[in-house]
C-alpha cells in the first residue's frame, strides 16, 4: 500500500497524509479518512482539501475523491455544502479522552526565590515594539543571524548597560543568548577549550548553574559566603581558572560583595589572568537606595558581565546578554557556532525597539515599585507575627532570607508549608554539597563541615511569584508554617 502526502501548494489544500492501495484507491481513501477522524488526526471542524486538489496530489481520478467524500458524508463522518467545501462533522466523536484530573483542593502558592510575577509583563508596549520592529526591519534582519545577536539589540544593550549599570562595553563585545544558563554554558565551554579545569562558585546559589559548569568539564569548588559576600581571599588557595559570583545581590542570601572584596577580586583576576563571571540577575531591583554598580566596570578585560530580561520583564522573553572581554569573545562566539540555536531574530529586534523607546526603563521602574511594596509588606508581617525571626539581606530583588531562632528545624517549616499548599525552600537547598565545601585543590570536604553546620537555620522567601491577589494569602501561610516551629525553638 502506497503512502502519499497531499501537496499544500494547491489553492485551498490541506497537507494531508493518507495511505492508498494501488488496486483499490477509492476504498482505501475512504478507510484512510475514516481512520484519521477516529484517531483524532482530523479533528471535528477540520476543512478538507478540495476534491480536485486532493485528486491531483494523490494521482487519482477526481471522481474517486468525490465518491469517497460522498460516502463518508452519507455515513456522517463528513459534512459538505456546495460552494462552502467539505469538513469533518462535529457530531463525530474521536477516541475517548482520558478523564480530566480532579481539581486541586487549593491553589498552590509559590514563595520560591527569584521567580517574577508574569502578570506584570507590559503586553501593550511589547506588542507596539514588535510591530514597529517588524515594520522597520530590513530583509537581512530576518535572515541568518550574527552569532552574537542582531546588531540593533547589541547596540541598544551596550548603551543601556553603560547608562544604567555602569558596564563598559560596546556592540561588538555584547553577546545575546537564550538566558543566563545559555551564556554560562558558552563561557564555560570556551574556558574549558582554553585549558581551564576548576571554577569557584559561591557557597549558596543555583544548583542548575553548577550543573552547567560541570557539564562543560569543569570541577566546581565553593567559596564561603558571609555578611561581606563571597570570601574571595579563598581564591588564592583554590587555584581556580574562573569564578562565578552574584556580587550586587548574592543569590539567595541577599548580601552584596563588600567594596574591599571587590577590589581584592579584580586584583586577583588581573594577577592570575582568571575570568570572573558576574551574574547581575536582579541588579536593577534595589529598593533602599541607588543600585550597586556592575563589578565589570572595575576590570572589563577580566569580567564577563551577564544580565537578563527575566526579572524586569518575564522569563518567557527568553533573552539574556553578556558583555564579554575582548580576549574571550572569539572563543565564546566559536562555541555559539558549534552549539547553534541563537535566539530568534524577531524577538531580538523587538527588545531592541523596546530599549530604544525607553520602555525597558519604564518596565524596570514598575517592577521596582511593585516588588518594593511586597518586600516592605513581608518585613512588616515578620516583625508583627514572627517573634525571634528576622529578615536578612538587602532590600532588593525578589527574595529575602528569613532567619529562624537557633535550634529551629528549617525542614519542618518547609514540610508544614507544603501541607498548606505553599512552595517554599530552606536555605540549605541552595548550598553546595559538602563534597565541594573545601576550596583547596588537594581534596574535597576535608574541613568536615557542611554549609549548614556554620549558619543559623533559615528559609528563603521569594515574594515575586504570587499574583497580587495571592500575596497576603501566601504570607499568611508562611506565618502558619514558621510560627509553631520557631516557638518550639524558643521554648515558648
């Protein structure tokens, strides 16, 4: 039995895959169409190709198709009307669908760190920017792209980053990627290709980012984190080729890298030739005063600056950017060519227009005001309802660390929260495991202490994800989860 794909180039035709018997084309066409309706490949209401077009595509007589349509219409599978065409009848029932899952008893509430509320996405301005970008785009802008990204976006980003974050770069050294993890993968692979073997990370951070580094063939070691940020003095004994940091607002503890440590870090990079990757994931969202400027400005030849649209706009935008040192740029671009998959050009052109029209600045200001209100409300709830607990970290970003009384069980808090429909994580969930705790190149874990041994119990409260109408309910659930555990630890 032969198989034929109907050709959609015929006017009004639908691309249709059917199997025909060379000896019984009429009967096999009826069977093929009937089967396609039964198994759901042709859904009710689907318009079928005109008889003449389908006959030409299948290489059969026009009457064969007309007879098949007429027979299936008589059986109730199809409907047709002169001048309107033929379509799958709505009264035909396809395969039995699985029963819908029962609705959850309560809507889950999300207080995980670093997740923004997508309902704040500026749909109207973004749509206007997309229309203008497409109207103005040259044909070449819709072809195969420069692996660094489209030039209008790279130029707009370089201008914005210099103005808003103090980054020293230009369009040539700016690279656009799908997200921070994509940029990190390119940089890590480029470093590994140049002979790098070890990279330092902060004691607390995204486990997914550590996985990206390991996937590039790099060994990962941890730097202790305290109230001054990452202890960069440990780099002198770690013998690493690179370090990944969140200096403006350490994730998730919320502390900034101190000025003295900033100076020590860039001096170390200049002395050793190592690379610093600066993850500026929420540097624009500072609520108490002017944001801390980018570390990259102190050593643009040694620091890869990384930013993203995820927090100020939405993760669904799917774009991040890096200001890459000139000496590393060719290697990063080479990795992009190997891996392929550059972000789509239309999205890049839209963001370029969005930046040029200063809509991105407006979006940042709106996000800053929105999340500042939530951070202040969280602080008030903790002060009023959770004695013995305190918020730590800068008033910035989308999360804060809620420190519990000594002896409290952070895992018990998380378990109570889950029973109340609240998604929450302990600070320990973000820690590098004990096998990576020793920065010495001789071994791993020789200190015999984990990150949790040296700190107070705490949970990380992300206040970005809930919708506006869910915020109070989420904070109420947080209080219900924390208060009894904290009270037991305090002996009250």
